[in-house]
């Protein structure tokens, strides 16, 4: 996506495998395999992913994938999309792992080496680590998938992402919208919806990202510049998002941009997907997002947060919804087990490829 030109990748020859007396072909996925990938996606996730989604993710998003075919049918797939990150202060290219899927009838069929193992192992071995296009990989599997990946030696456990929620009419909330004028109607801060079609959109995003990058305390944070934000949120065909610019009343330039979902039903909480701006303004972003939730008639606000982000929001007193995803880093990455276990990462719902 603009700044994410994929380096030349090692083309591996297709491999023929015989498992449980059945013949399988393990090979890289090409654009011609789109229908197979979509069929499996519908089967596994019950999704409505279509050709536009595939084009967004695997063509324009330069995604890569490995598939396992049996008798001309795709039975397992592991994919990933390039993601620029800042790791230890320097820019690096990582591969974000997603769409890991196995057809229901082939789950748990084999011994230690399952279809899940074969597709993941080949993708990681050919794309990640020293001498390969991507320094490292990361993904947001559910806990069961992560345990399986760790057990089979494919991935390190890199922690968890928590769900947080704030309810608008919460009697136990410390910061009460009605009473605390400072948070809610303060004239110091203003919020306005940014139109991605407006001429100043890219400049505003890049300004906020530059501030975020300069001030960020986390050791690993995904790049949030204009090309990335456009690809992830504006060009995505199956979901719509809103961009709320937050600025000081006397300044034109925003200090940051909150990415929110579309209005939801009154019983639901409004999804707060992302924040592009310094961590120090996260509470203002929270307050203005709560205000938007109130305007939408939503029940409140909800977000996904890694421990670093959860800590930064602690005094807003969210309700913890527990672990919503694990974080996996493939063993093939250049990061050692020790580096992974002590990794201070900044992850939001926007960092996933499915929210």
C-alpha cells in the first residue's frame, strides 16, 4: 500500500506431500487462486469476503499466502500482509499474519504435523528472518490457535490484547459525563470529522503520525502514515470508518486522529479502532470518542488495547472485557524468544486486519 512495496521474495517450488495415504500439494498462492481462497474463507469464518476484499488485501495490499491442496481443493491456507513498523526506534518491514484457516474436515486429522503446521511453516520459512523479505512476523490469533502454534514450535507467545469498554450511563464510572465539564464540554479541545476526500487529509495524518513517532514510548509500534491509513481504513471495501481530528481550540492542526466505527444500535458500544497521535493525548481522544458515542446514541465505547495502551488509559476506569486476542510472533523471525517475551508493543484494534 504505497509505502509497502514487497521486496523480491524467494520462489519456492511446489512440494508434494503424502499424509495419511493422501496426496497433497503445498505451494505459494497466486492471484489465480482467488476463488479457492474465498471459498475456504466463507467455509471457515462464515464471512462474506469477495473479490473486492481479496483485491484490497492480497493485490493492492500485496499480501502473500501459502496453500495446501488435496484433489484440486484448497484445504488449508496461511497468509500475511506487509506492515511497516518502528522497532527499537528504526523502521522495519514485518509481515502481519492473518487468514490462517483449515477446512473443517481436515482439522486435527493428522498427528503433530497438521495442515495448519505445513502452510504456516512454509510461509514463515520462506518469508521471515535473516535473508528473507521480512524481519519478523506477528498476528492476533485466538488463544487456542496461539497455544497450538507455540506447542508445534511455530510461534512465540508475545502476550495478549484486552477488550475495554466504557458505558455512558455507568453509575460506577469515576468520570461522570454530566458532572465533569472539563472532560466533556471543555472549550480547550475541539473535535471534527475529517473527510478522507478532503485535500488536507493526508497532511493531517502525516503530521499526527510524525508527532506520534517522535513521542512514542513503546518498543514496537506500527506505522500510521497516510498511505497506511488510506489502505487500512479508507480503501477497505467491506467496512466503513470515521476519522475524528482532535485539536486545541486555538490551533488549526490536530494533535491526533481517532479512528471510530460507524454508528451502532443503541444496545451496542461504538468501536474505537485506532489513535494516530502522541500517547499523551490518548485521554483527550477517549473523551472525544465518548462524546461521539453519545451523539450516535450508542451504549458507550469499546476498544482493543495491548498492555501499554491499557496502562495509558487506566485512569479512565474502563470495564475489562478480558483477553480478546493473543499475539504470536513466528519463531522464524529475527527476534529471539527473550526479546519477544520482554517486548513492549503498542497494539490497537486497528492493527488487526479483521476489525
